[in-house]
C-alpha cells in the first residue's frame, strides 16, 4: 500500500487511562512505570512517514486488563519482598483460595499458624455438625420401655446324665414397685452414692465422668462416671457388650430420657431393674432377700447397705461371690466400708444430718436375714453350681452379673451317684469320729473337703465342699486353699529325682532303690557338702516325727513309712526348681506353691486345693499324661452352643516309666506292712496313694487313685473368726490325727461305692528305672543302720568348710509355756532344737500317717529354721488361711477361683 494512504496515528485512550490510574495510586506506594504519552501527542502532528512507537493500543489494553483484575484488592503494584503479599517466588498472593491455609501472606513457620478467623470458623462448623448429628440421633432413638427391662431367665445346670441339677437366677425374684413404695432413705442413699447431680443433670454428667477419671487415677473413692439415667438405660440391654456402638447408643438414649422422662420415673425404673445379689432384681425383691421387709420400710442403715450393693453384688454381698477376691470375709469388709462411706456421702451432699449419720453408725452394720437362695441350693448343690460357674467364666468373658441375668443351659461333668457317695462317706465318718457335745473344744470347727477326677479325661465327677449353703457354710472346701498338703508332696520329689537325677548320678535319673539317711535330726547339706544354715549360724537339722534310727533306707521304704529326712535331703540334691517343674507339669498351680526354697518345701508346705491334688495324682495313674480339670462339658445360650468348652487335650507331663514307678512306690504305701495308708486296703482292688499330715496336726490328707479314678480328701480345723488353722490334737478322742486315719477312711468308703460295678484293673508294670545313686555317706554294699549312724560320721564327697560334726546332740529348747509368746509362731513351732525342723508327721505304723510336712507345714509359719538353698534362714512356709477359693492354689489359678 502506498505511503500517502496511511492514516495518521491516533491518541490511545488506554494509554491515558493507564497513566491516570498510575497517578491515582496511594502516595505510600511507588507508582508503576508507565509509558510516556507525550510522544504519542507529538507524533499525531508529525509527518506521516514516522512509525508509531511500539506498545500502543495493545499495551494500553493489557494495562487496563491488569488494573481491572487487581483493582478490587490493591491499587497499583507492590514492591516485591517480605510482607508484599505476593505468592511463592515473588508471584501474586494466593488470596483467592476458599481456605487460605497454609497462609499465602505469611512466610516461614508463620504460614502454618491459623488465623483467628480460620479457628473460629472451624469450631463453629464442628459444633454445627455435632448439633445436627445429635439432633438426628435424638430424633432417631426410641425411649426405652420400662416394662421390658431386665427380663432375666433362669440358668439351668445339668448332671452328667442330662437330668437337672439346679435352676438359679431369673425373674422369679423380681417385683416392680412405684416410687412411692420406695423409702425416701433408699432414694437419698442411691442418689448420694451413685449420682449426686441426678435432680439437675440432663441424663449425662460430663463433669461426673471427668471426676471419676481423676479420682480413679488418684486411687480414691468415686461415685462413678455414669449417671443414674445411664445405668437405667443400660439395664434395658440384656447383652451388656462393651462396644463403642452400645456406648454411643446409651449416651443418646440417656440424653433423650433425661429430657423427656420425669426424674421420679427414671429413679423408679433404675431401682426396679438393678441387680442386688441373692438372685434379687429390683429394690422390693432385695429388701425381702436381705432384710425381710418391703422397700417402703427400709431405714437409713439398710438403705445405705443396699445402695452399696449397686457397686457390684459379687464383691459386696457378704455371702461371698465368685472369683479370686470375693470371699465372704473380703466382701463383708468391703460392704462395711462402702456402707460407712455412703452415710458420710449423704451428709456431704445434704441428704442427711451429721446427727442422723452418727446415730446409724453407732447402731452398727445392719443385720442380714439368712439367704433363701442358699436354702434352694442346699447340700452339695451350691458348691457344684459355684464350681461350674467359675469354670464358665474362666473359659469365656461372661461376667458374674451377665451370668446372673440367666438364659444359660450348663451341662456339667458331675456324676449324681458319685456326689451322693462322697457325701455319704463324709457324713458316716463324721458321725463315727466326731462328737461336738462330748468334745466341744476339740471336735468343733472340723472341716472336710474332697474331690474326685476321672483319670482318662480330667473331668471332675464329684466333690464335697462342706455341710451346705443351707447350713451357712459358704466356703467350698474342695476348692479352697491355704491348707498345706504335707507328705502328699513327696511323690513330686521322687518323680523329679527319677526324671532329672541328682548331683550323685551325673544327671541320670535315679532309682527308687537309692538309699538315703532316714535318721532323725540329720544335717541337710548342699551338693557341695556344706550344711544348710540354721539358727545362730548352726547347721540346719531336719526332724522326723519320731527319733527312731532308721539308718540308710531306700527311697521306696522312706515313702512307705513317710520318713522326712530322706526327702528333705533328696529335694536339695535334685534341685527344688526341678521339683516345682514336675509338680506344675502335673497340674499344680504355681501360685499355690510355697515360694520359699528351703528343705521344708519338699515336705509339703504348699497349699493346692483338693481338686488340684486329685487331678495331679491322676497324672501318675495315666502313666504321665495330664489333663486339666474341668467341670462343664457344654453351654447353650438361647439354644446356641457357646464356644470354649471342648474337653482339655491331654499333654505329656513325664515319661511313662517315671509315672509308673511312682505308682509302684505309692502302691507300697497301701500294701506295705508298715505303710501309712494300710486302711485303704479295705477297697479290695489295686490302688496307690499317699498320706499327709502337717505340724501339730493342723491338716491331714489322703490322695489316692485307681486306674479309673483319682480322689483327694483333706481334713482341717479352722477358727471361724480368724480363719486360721487350729490343731486337731485330741480331735475324735485320739491324741493326734494323721492322714492315715479319718481322710483314708473317707477315701476308702467313697471309692468303694463310686467304683461299684466297675471292673478292677491293675496298673501298668513299672519297669526298672534309673541308677542307684545313694546319698553321701551311705554304706556299701550292705547298709547296717545303727542308732549312732549319721551323715556327719562319714566324710562328704566335697570337704565342708565347717568342722566335722559329731552325732547330733541338740540342746533342748524351753517349752512353749515357759518362754513362748502365744502369738510367736516361730517360737511355737521351733521343735525340739533351735536348729531343727519341727515335727512334720514323721513316722507311724498301723495305718497312721507318718509323713506330714516338716515345720513349714503349719499354717502359722512352720519352722523358723528352714534353711534356704541360698544360705539364708527362712520360716519354711507362709501363713495359710482356708478361704472361699480365693487364696492361692484353687481350681483355676490366681487363687482358688
């Protein structure tokens, strides 16, 4: 195109607009550079031939667009650098994001500090969501129907043949009452103890929950984190599963109930559905069960006691409960403490005056009526049901409270005929030997306990727990502990020697024909040859029941006559840990074993239950195969089987030859001419067993078995107040009671009836086992024991650091009446020598047990000289107290439960 046709350049409005906007920027900011518009004006009057400067209208348009996009947020360009508001790497800030986080207008760590707007908005949004969710849940949940609460069913227990043994629990002992039929004192006690803010809260109490957490962390008393409303709601669920879903549901229902149901109705519903023990659901049933009055007649003291039960009747019902920590004595102590605390709490929250509180405390703990529930489980039924319940809870996660709600069908292993035979045997012997009228000081408080186990399976087929719940005897003597087993422990020492050997056998198992010194008052020595220390730095000497000089005897003969000294030394030679291992493998619970490693341990200072002893000896009868004891074969709930009740699988506890040789030795205890268990010969079939007697005859045992059945019988005497064992010297009109007397008599009478019609069988043959490894000092080749023969006369294999001791000439200790404080058990049981173990039952003939424990056998301390394997002096045993299956050594471990 020709040059004269070009149009002259025009002024650019965009350029002027850009310049104008730049001029209008705040004075505090530096104006962005703009194009000089003067050149454009001058160009308009110039020659047509000049070119227009670059960046005319296009540049102005771009400038206008930039101004339009940023004008609402800033005027002009800001200088780059810190605080300029630019984005990363000097770019524009990211302020157009919906949530400015991390913050684009901050640098470094400040970018991650949220603004107050962000925090406030987030909290507001979360609160709005929670309110909306709670509103939906509030509208969704249903208010519980009080007429459908806690409809408990019976638990039915069955004998092993499928016939009914007993029915317990359920709604038969439940009567709903209105709030006006519940005494004001009961309402006050429950509110004070459980939920002081009940009248004003909304069904849940966050502060109460926080207080409960803090108090529990401090180990102090607390009224719990759940309100009465929450507990009322929880009682509507028969399945008390501890899941988050159930907890949230309970929370929302509680809020709705608190907002829509009258407080009196809530309290009424709670007290009508709560479980108080003794099979009583609801306050009216509980008032009758414990006090024989209606709920509107309860006084302040009675009300405080019933309110205490709401914390958990299994642990606060003075009748006793189920488990390791629920004996009648422990429960009574807890109930009294809680009762007193509730009276104080009522004063604290203004529901009782101090004067009223003092009056009721002065009147003492309220007197309780006898338990009707116990009457319904008279005889042995109460003990059988209790044993089965313990096993159910051991095998599952079912709590006592859930079990009490009922609905379970529990099929036990108990044989009705064998239970009757055992009760008959005890009653017959009791009638023949005991006369509480003629000998009230000696024949009172004598207790029998017994258990019988199937050898092939471990099933508990029978037990005798006491005279019965209906006779106010709630302790299960078959599953109690705290009663030392005496010389019935010696077979474990022998089995350990045959299995592990001694330091004299080079680690090879020894023969039961090995010889040990059976004389009285011999020094017990370490494998090194050094004597165990006794009192005053003198060597420890073990005492037999008599001072007869047996000389060196085989272990088989020592077992037959139940001589203490050979087994005290054998235990040290074998290693007491090996003895513990053998006992545990056969089913003895570790917690029931005496923790002291001294010579007395080998003589029976441990305290397993009759159930555990019968089951353990069944291992010998089964040629070394052990089955855990069990009492329940099957459980159904709502018709469906509950898992966990398959019969225990047998496990190899020891070599068959070891077990069979133990049986051979224990057969000799019954059949031998001088055996301590000769009264069991009346059974008239092959049998093996061991007697046991403890110091001062505070307990006596016989544990024996045939190829089919293993049974343990224990006899002891207790102080009803302190629960300590008392001496049975003079009981039954005889100077002393041994395991070969009454316990063997009961065992024989029971086994004869229990095995009636069962074919008699011989035990497996005992093949020769181990090497003869006599103790140091044993004569060779033929022993010629004399009264003066003692280990100290023959040099030990390893020279002792002590001067060679001569024939024991112990100094005679003062009699108890001269120097012993009645409460000084160490002095009381010190025996005839300051460095001697006390009489443990020792030797006897004519069927009398010679093998009780040494000093440690007594429940009030045992010997004070029982030297330990680590060179210290210990007492030989722990104090034992027969309990409700909640001390060490019970059926299920951790105690008697």
